[in-house]
C-alpha cells in the first residue's frame, strides 16, 4: 500500500468536478473507475466538499468513469489515457435529480460487488448494498463458497472450517458478527491459504476497515436496538485521524443484551439393563455485556519506510440464570436410578473474559521498488474466569424433593501467545515474485479448577495444570504472473514442541511431544479473454489439538456433564482441492474436494447418570460445489442467488464401536433488493438446507427468512434500518444421534424472532477541508494497491 507514497512525475492524474443542476457541489457522490472494454472495477473514490475527485497513477489505456449518488441519475463517460500524458481533466459532470435513481445506483454497484483476482476474491462493501448489512457475517452469507452456521458466527470457506480472521492485514480476534458492515471498505477472501500463512489456517478472511483518508477527524457512529423475547442494545463507532505522515483508525463497540435459549432433549441408553431414559428441559436466560476496542497507528518515516502499532482489547461477562430439569426413568422393575426420578437444577453462572492483543511492525521498501521486508511482533493475552453455583433437588415426583444439595465450582484459565516474524518480498524479472519468511510462536496456558459440594455426584478435587508449546516456521513462495496464465507454488515447514504438567509437587507429571511437517501449496490461474477466469488450487494444512483437547484430566461442566481430555488424540491433517470458475466477473461456480485425516471432534457417551464429552479422531471426506448468480429483474428489483450441493462422509471408531455417516446436503440462499417508490429499500433474505451430519449427529433445520428496510437521510449522513430476523419464527434446529446403544433427540428453539432498529451517523461526508485538492490526491494515494 505504501509503495505509492513517492508519486513520480510520470504518473497520470485523472480528475474532474461533479455538480448538481443548480451548480452546487454534488457532495457524497461515488465515483467508480472501470477499465474498458472489460468494464471491471479498477478503483473508486468519493467527491469532496468542493465537488472534486481525482485518481492518480492511472496506467495507459481506455476507461469508463461512472458517477452514482442517491436521489440523482447516474452518469458515465468513456475516456482514454495516452502515452506521455501527465494529467487528464474531464469536463464537469452535471447530475440531475430523479425519482428512480436509488434503484439504478444499487443495481449498477451490486453488479460489481465481487472482484476476482489470481490470489484472492475482493468483496467491495463501501458504496455497495453490502454496506447496509447488519454486520460482516451477514455480508458474507450470500457469497459463493461461504457458509455461515445458523445461530453461530462460525464461517467455513469451500468446506474448510479453519478460517483465520485478519483486520487490515494482521491477525485479529475481532468478532465479525459485532463489526458493522458500514465500517468496512473491502473484504479479501483467500480461499486457499498459501505458504505465507500459518499451516493451521485453511482460508483467510481479511477485513479492510474504512480509511476515511481526509486530513483531520472523520468516522461514523452506529446504534442498534433489537427486540425479541428480550432486548439487545449495541453501539459502535469508527474513528479516523490523519495529519501529515501520521494516521490512525479505530473501532469501538459496546453490547448489552439479554437473550433466551430453549432446548428439549430426550436420551435413551440401551446399554443399561433395564433401558434408561433421560429427559432434559433447559430454559436459559443470558445477560451479556461486551466491550471491544481496535486501534492502529501508522507513521510514514520516509518514502520507503513505515512503522505501526495496533491494539485490540475486549472484555465480556455474561451472568445468567439457568433452569435445567432432568427426568430419569427406566422401563423395568430393577432400575439403576429410582423410578420417575426428577433432578431439578437452578444455576447461577458468571463467565468473564478479557482479551488483549498488542502488535508492532516495520516495513521497508528496497530501492527501485525491487522488493521489501517486514518485521512484526505480536503479544496476545487471554483470561477466562467462570464461577458456578448450583442448587439441586432430587425426588421421585416434582415438587416433593427427597434431597437438596449444592455444587460450587470456580475455573480460571489464562493463555499468553508471543509471536514474531520476518518476511521478505523480492521482485524478479519477467513479472515474477519470490517471498520468504520466518516465524516463531510461543503459547503458555494455565488452567485451574476448584470443586466443592456434592461429593457423591462429583469427584471433588483441584486441578492446577500448565502447558507450553513452541512453533518454529519457515516458508518460501514463488509467483509468476502472465497476461493469461499465472501460477504460484509454496512450501512451508513447521516444527512443534510442547508439553504439560501439574503444578502440585505430588502430581508432577509431564507429557511432551515434538514433530515437524512440510506443507506444500500451489495454484494455477487462467484468464481467457475478458469473460472467463479459471483457478485451480491445492494445499495441505494441519489442525493441532488444543490445550483442552489433550488435557490429562477431566472436569465437570455440571454434576451430570463431564468433559475429559484425550492424551492419545492425534493431530489433524487436511488436503484441500479447489476449482473456481468466474464468468463475466459476475457468475461464479466453485468446486471443492477435501480429505481430512484424523479430524478432531467431540462425542458423548454415558457413565452412570453422567454424560461424558471426549474429543476423538475420525476421518472425513467432503465434496461439493456452489454457484452464485446475480440477477437484475428490472430497474427497481435485483437479487443474488446461491445454491450449494455437498457430500460429507465420516468414518471412525469410538468406545470400541465403528461408525460411519454419508449424507448429501443441498442449500439454497437468496437475497433480493427492491426500491419502493424511492422512499426506502426493502431487502428479503431466505435460506433452506436439507439435513446434514456433524460427526454422528444429524442436524435438521427449518427454512427461515429475514427482512430489512433501509433509507438514507440528511444528505446521506444518516442511514436508518429496520431489520426483521426469522420473520416467520421458524428457525428451529433438531439434532438426532443414534450411536453406541444410545439415541438422542434434541430440539432447540431459541430467541431468533426479533426486530432491530439501527441508526448510523456518518460524519465523513460534507466535512470542511481547507486543502481540497491535496485532500483528494492523498485519498487516492492510499487506495492504490490497498485493495
């Protein structure tokens, strides 16, 4: 991004002015620059207070410039940049008011939301309908190859679930569900993580926040209130400050919500003699508060060097009252538990989480732009505390308890990660690039848990355990770019060593491990003419067991639910093959085939009346394809449709019993935008999925639909949205398990039927700026290469 800070005299500047019919500056007009004749988006900018815009460093060629502003007719003009030109000044644009312009703007921009490149897919959010989405997760839902698990923030890309989140090019712990789409400029999706990235990452989602490059202060404030069975309050702000060589971008949000979880479960255990049936009803009300801050500070030392700092801090706590009832009954006279036994559980739980990330970097470009190197260091701290106070009554019939007992449990967990890296990037003749780098990461985890109370139900003990892990990595990546054919290949090596031990002297045991692995990756890209783009890629990745997965101890989540680690758990390896075909920069077809060896997941079995959760390994294969089709029905109605067909096969052994699953899944997604008489915009989102498997569990979900109304006010400074989620209150999830002499049926119907009111105030548009010409040039400088 910062290579362009030295603007050479040979670079061509394209500039102009946009006014209304009354000769007033058409402030807040979006200016899109397209290459001709393929008509693909090159860059975009916004008209400043004086009505001016500019693009610098524009190469020789033919272009089309298109102007769009809500409430006015769009305008476009073709022009050429010839050899030897230093500046191209276009004649003034005069925008006319029209009642149909809102629709025209949205349709034209929506056509080029996606930009496909050889190494990634760029999703343009700023200035497109995606900026009106509630958050980044919602903006990603309809894209080809993307899958967002309903009711969660879990994202998979082309069937790969280990997706790393980056913000402004650096790893981040930011929750994409808490980040408003209006604060985002572009989203980069790297479907095939190459050797530059950690081997645990199958894919990368890099979110580039709005830069708001005007000199001085600019940004936006957004507030959302959601009403369902309970309420949810959310406030976020984006702030940018630029002055000379100094720049800073920040994100801050606070949430205060209350939501409801509702689940009924029936378990039947045939291994008992007689058969044991357990019925559970869970009604949980959670009160959650969350604060998050992200800020980066950059300083340009000279035309070749840049230094920066970034900080992320998040704090959350969610006290909630959980009413959980277990009914046990048997089908014969000799019963392992009393007939018609009832265990009623009222629990007060408080979870507290604090996360802190500190990062610094230094980049330096070599002379004559032959390459660059980057030094980076990051520190991450995580502290999780949980306290549980349970009150139980047990008896043969409800309301007549024969026993009352208490359980108290306190957990403390903290983790520290230090990482440092050195990256080299060198340009070779013939449009070739060589990249290489080294990285070291150190992870320290401490876990302690204290139990007190019900001795006959819980093995009372104190856990105090510590684990350490070091990962050393080195990589090399080669890339060749041609007019039609491009390819890259890389190889990464990672060496891992670690172990854990109890801190108490009488239990001073240790478990150590050491291993090294190579991780190759490659991709080939072919572009035929201007309409066809084809990409084929492969990579091998790893997913290491977490601290909890391989812990040598067990601990109770409740008196009837226990989690235990698996010291014999093996690391997971995956082989991913992707094929992506893009037609006319609009229609996408993506295919994937993934093989996972020793996939890490959890399964549940019964020990007496206690459900035990244990991580296990099993093999998995997945195949599938996804297609995305944007459609313009008429001047006021447009939509995007996505269809996904996938097959998942699993096989393994657990508790001495083999299991396998094989299921074909069909998913459909559609989003439609409709302009209603230029008063507001209506969007409808619907999705459907056939049943699918997660390990040995079968998941069924009912179709669901969301709706939203949006409108811009006060010269586009205020955006107002009404969002209806789960309009028909149909988003119910049913999970069925039939394994190891046990059947389970769980029905979950949570608080998803909601109405949200969202107001965004953007104080970038219409800002006064003393040096208008310099301002738009500086704004364009930051965009070149930044996307």
